[in-house]
């Protein structure tokens, strides 16, 4: 019996961990308990030396000394401050007005704002709760189907999972031993494409089922001009002019990919902000303005989040700041933005700090538990067992990716993304690297897949967040005075299903088109280092001629 346990300790450990997690024990304590129990069993059976656990303090210290993980509390604090500063409310109100008359316009606005909040907050809970509180009552007021409204809000909030500065991408990069900046740059395009797929689904719904996603009635549209027009031409001209100025400023730049997009955006918003401020000053001094109210309002609302995106992502992409430093600047920028809106208070800072401390402690405890488990698991060569198991799958790289994504998709029903990142990724990374898979590409694929952990009925956290703010009972709408029916849990779950399918489609697209991620490598060199041969020319030294012996 002892010989059998020693020979199969790795699979027994893995199965025991799964059983503990399915029984509902917290992931951190399950990992730590399984690791310690099997370490003592291994010592008793003679598999380990008696001083085997002496390596544990050094591993725990390595977790606490990890500078990369310091970015997590910074980005969390930034997201929570922004969520309470009213930025989401201003964005949803203005962008909703901009898209309002178009069929499905509110859905487009929620997706657009969800992508902007994802690129500034990186926190799923903050995005879902903010948009659920602000946009869900408006969507219900104007006749949106409850399933469509719930699905769009929950899915748009999960964009914070894949669009930088995502917290899970920080953890993913740390577990795979790769640069957080490279992981951010690689995930930038897939995140935008996923947002585009969400918008395309909203477009299909509005075309096939017009009553499920109607446009706003004309009387609900604000920011009118004196002649009754909406001023969209003025906004269009300002947008074109900003794009032209950005292109002119970047025309000689050698940057490409996400770097080029973020830097161009920075120059474009500087130009638009300068024009809007000039228009506001002229209006106050002379009563004359050359921009419409819609153009000015849209500019003033869009500039703060776009500037924060540059402050965080731009400085990371172009190499000025590390992710930790970018997070610190983002947190400082969020405080300044809250102060500028006169919504910064001691109570807001206290709540954001407490929530940040709780999430950071949650992450660190899981990581410490994972270190305890991995110490024993690696001690019994469990990583070799997993590597052999995965690399022997039929189909090579494609077979490996299909199996791994199916496994992660199933585990996402029961585990959240932090638990998946700390438990599964360290086991999958070495096998992927041995098969020649780029680990940044692999990490982005799994990041998109792990989004489904937020959307899976019945355990998706985004669905729980939305359920907490969606009306559970009928209520009187404060604008129309009509009695509104509640949003049921079943409607939230059914609304999430199409977006889970879209996320799975996105996984397939990232696998089929790896260049969406591989652009992070840039274009500095297209030469394969393995093909380089260094040839040293052979030559014979000339004969030495010392001449006749000297006479002394």
C-alpha cells in the first residue's frame, strides 16, 4: 500500500484538492491543507527528508517580496475610487444620449462604456455594479427585454477581465514568468475585438427583435441646440480633426501595434480637450461657441478616462513605467479626478482602502496556499506527471489547446479566475512551453476563456453582482411613474448564455489568428535566432621572422 501511494502521490494529491474544492472549502485553505497533509505523509513514508518543509518559509517570503503583485492593490484602489467618483454615471448618461435614438443604442452605450471602464478600472465588480445601478433602470424604462439588458450589462463588466489593466493578466504573467507589460500589450487587441463582438450581437438582436432593444424616444434626448438639432455634425468634425492631428503628430513614429494606438489616442484627446476648453471660454466671455453642446459634453466626459488609459497603459507600453508604477500613477490620477469632480471624501477613501485590503489579502492567501501545495506537488514530481500527460495528447499544439480550454471552461463553473490562475496555470505553463507555444499567447487565450467564470450560470460572479443591484420586486419608475416588473434570476441567467457562447467563439478566434496577440513582439527583427550561423574565417598567421641574432 505504501509503495502504491508513493508511486501515485501526484494524481492522488490532485484528486484530493479537487474533492476539497468541490466540498466548498476556501481555495487558500484547501491548497495549504492538501500540501501540508501530503508533505507529512511523504515524510512518514520516507519519500521526503525530515527537513523537507524547511523550504516553505523561503517560498512564502518570495510571495511577499514579489514586486509585480504590488500592482494589484494599486489597480484595485484606482478602480474603486473611479467607480465612486461618478465617472461611470457621466459616461453612461452622455454616451447613452449620443447613441440613444439608434435602435439598440443604450446597449451600444453600455458596451462602449464597459470597455472604457475596463481600460481604466480593471475591476469586474466595480464595472458591473456601476452599470447595473445606472443603466439597468433606464433600459427597463424604455422597454428593453430584461434578458438582453441583463446580459449586456454583465458581459460588458467582464471586459475588465481581458482589457488591460486587468488584475487577472497580472497574476497570469506572474504565474507564467512573463512580463506584465507584454501580457497587457498582447491582450489589448483581443479585448477590443471581444467588445466589438458584443456590439455585433446587440446589433443582431436589434435587427431581428426590434422590440427587445428599442431606441430612445426623441423627447428623451438632451443636449439640443437652439434650432432643435443634436449637433452631431460638430462632434463628427471634431473627431475627424482630432484623428488628423494625432496622425500628423505620429507620422514619423516607429511605434506599432498597441503602442501606436495609445500614443495616437493621447495626442488626439489633447487636441480635442484644447478645442473644447477654448469653446467653453469663448462661450462664457462672448456667448459665441463653435462646438455644439453634444460635442463639448462628450469631449469633457471622454477626456478623463482616456487620459487615465494613457497614464496607465501608455506609460507601460512605451517603457516609461513598470506595471506597478503605472498602477501607482493610475491610483493618484483617480484621486485627482475624484477631487476635480468634488466627490472625493474621507469616507470614499476609507471604503476604497478597506475593499482593496480585503481583495489583496484574498489574493495573497491563495498564493501562499498555492506555494504550499506546489512545494509538495513538485517534490513528488507532479509537474512532470502533468507535463507528460498533456504533451502526450494527440494533435500536438492544437490538441493541447483544445483540451486545456475545455478543461478550464468546465472548471470555471466551480472556481473563480484567481483560483484558476493560481492552481491550474502553473501546471499548464511548462507543458505549453515544451510544445513550443508562446506563453503570452497562451496566457491571453486562457484569460479570454476564464472570463466565462464570471458569466457561467449559476455560479458566475458577474451574475451575482448584477443580481445584488437588479430590482427583486416590482417598483414605481421615478421618471414615468409606471409600475415596473422585477428582473428575475432566470432572466439574468438566460441573458448571460449568448455572451458565454461569444466568449467561446473569441477563444477560437485568438487560437486561429495568433497575430492578434503576437504583435506585442514588435517589428524590430523578423530573423529567427535559431537560424543564425556565425562563421569565423580561418587564416594562417604569417611566419615569425626575428632576423639575424643581434651582436652584443
